[in-house]
C-alpha cells in the first residue's frame, strides 16, 4: 500500500503536466527550455543540497566502499544493457537512447521517495550514495551517448568534451567532496539550493506528464520491441541482477536498495536530456510513460517474489 500511495502521488504530478499541455499552458516550444531548467538548474541544486544537508553518521571508509560498489552496479547495468540490446536487435540509430534508458532508472524522483517511505535510515543512506555515481555517469556518459546521435551532427570533439563539463557533473562531484569532508556550506547557500532542488521532482514529473499528450499508447502496445524492452527492463533484468548481487554477500539493506535501483522505470532525466539534445524524444517519452505505468504493478510484484528468495 505504501508503494502504491507513492506511485499515485507521482501520477498526480504527471497529471498536472498532462492537463497543462492539453489546455496549452505548456506548448511544444516550451518543452526544451523547461527541460534545461530541470537538468541545468533544479537537479544540480538538488544534488548539492542533498550533499550539504544530509548528516550521515558513517565513516569515510564505509562511504568510499559504498560509492565503489555503486559504480560496480552501474558497470553491471551497462553490460546487461548491451546484452539486452543485442537480444531485441535494436537498430544502430536507436541503440544509444535505448542503452541510456536501460542504464538510468528513475532513482532521483521515484527511487529515493520510495526508499524513504518504505525502508529504514540505512537504506536511505545507500540510495543517497547511489545518486552520486548516477549523476556523474548520466551527466558524462549519458551526454556522450546523446552527443553521438543528436540532431546537430556537426559537434566537434571539443564541443562534445565541453558538454561533459556541466552544472550536473560539477554538482555531483561537489556533493561527493562534501560527503567525504567535514566542510559545511553556510545556511545562506544551502537554503536557496534546497528551494531550487525542490523544483526538480514536480517539474520533471510535469514534463513527463505533458509528454504523454504526444504518446500513442495503442502504438506502444503494437510495438513488440518496445513491450519486450519494457518487460526485460522491469522484470527480467532486475531478477537476474538481484540474484547476481546476492552472491556478493551484501547486507539486506543494500539488497533492498538494489531492488529499487533495478526495478524503477526509465528515468525522467532521460526525457529531460532527450528534449535538450533533440534526439530520441518520441522513444524516450513512450518508454518512460509505459514503464512508469507498468512499474505500479511490477515493483510490488518483484518485492514479493524476491522476498521469498533472499530477504
């Protein structure tokens, strides 16, 4: 019931965006600027404010080990994604956006709230640490993938490297430094950062909801590759990866967090970046919409199934 309640809250935020698009408060031309606000201002502020405000009673060694383990998790996701793309035979022109969708789930705007409401403080610490490598990778490797297929194919190597250094990647590294040191940002800085960061989730959900207006759900159901991708992403891949991760002898708390990381739908940030870079917008919108709808059932289902095996 707690999981379902959180999903309903997120859907209500999406509904606001959907209605705004229907009554033309949000237009097609306003999507990209709004996406830029989320990716370049609100989300980086959220990253920094999380690092500055979360007082964690853990040693630096434990934090470093946890960060290292999360990078290992994303390495496994990267490999699993490439294997799945070979299995469903995605066209070369769409491989990068599909790889991005497999690797980056909706941790920030769905995973963290779910963990906070369902699990304990240890799990919340782990999911917060998971967010750091996530942000570093999506603002570097994610940008790299989209630069390779963006509408502007004239981007030079220098321009592509410049895209990797952005507010998001800088904020993620800054948050990691704050976590690992005793440095404290003054309240006059953390308060506006927190206020800007609070914009990230509702704005992101509104953009996703608005994008539903452009999604033909009948065409999604008739697209067997997209349906197969969604089922592999939400059920098969999490099951296999969870069984694999359990062999590392990690704690029950870490297994809980890994389940959320693997089982959440395609990340809203993928839509934000697809809008910003002008590539894969339709595919990303469809997959976020469909996997978000499916996840209402698949996340509780996975928790029940895996609870009898490893929890």
